[in-house]
C-alpha cells in the first residue's frame, strides 16, 4: 500500500458519514461506503492534498 492511499483512506474514515474507504493509487480510484455525498468526499480528498477528477 502506498502512503498516499493510507492518507486518503484515513482522511475519509475520520468522517462520521464514511464507514469504509479503500484507495487504489494505480487505478486512480477510491471506493467509499457510507452516506457521504460525492461532493463531500471530493472535498475531503482535496483537503488531504490530492487532486480529484470530477
């Protein structure tokens, strides 16, 4: 696992509306389980220092 994957997963999983997050650097994707809306997920990832393709 890449450090960036851990950073994104941790940032997302700190949210009360995210139950689980799995980031895949090679696929450039993150899978999120929970009730967070896509905009909130994107903002959280960007706040962690990463770019989100919208």
